[in-house]
């Protein structure tokens, strides 16, 4: 993985945040306000360039009106059966 490339798990989490935000019809600015974060932070998370803390994950979930697990589920590596 190139040095500047986002970590795949952070990228997957960012995609989950963006998908949830878009399905709610929220702008980046609206999510940032609802989660009490900066728009720059939300953009960094959605692009997989920021590693959000637990408190940030909880704030994003609350701002989106979803369970934190929904955002984390897609960023969790899945094991194949029998491994």
C-alpha cells in the first residue's frame, strides 16, 4: 500500500458514512453541524484520510440517526466460513 493511500478499513468506514449521509439526504455541512464536527473533519473521514475516535464515530452515528454498528459493520473484515 503506498504511503499516502488511505487504509482500506478507513476507506470502507468513510464510504459507509457517505452512503448513510446521502441516503438521509444530508449535505456534508448538515452532518458536520448535527455531529458537532467541522465539515473538514467529515470530508477527511469520508475520504478515508482521518482515523476517527470512538467519540467521533458516536457523534457521526447520532448526527445521522443510525446505530454506530451500522457505520462500523462495513469496515469490519469478514472471515470466510471455515477459516
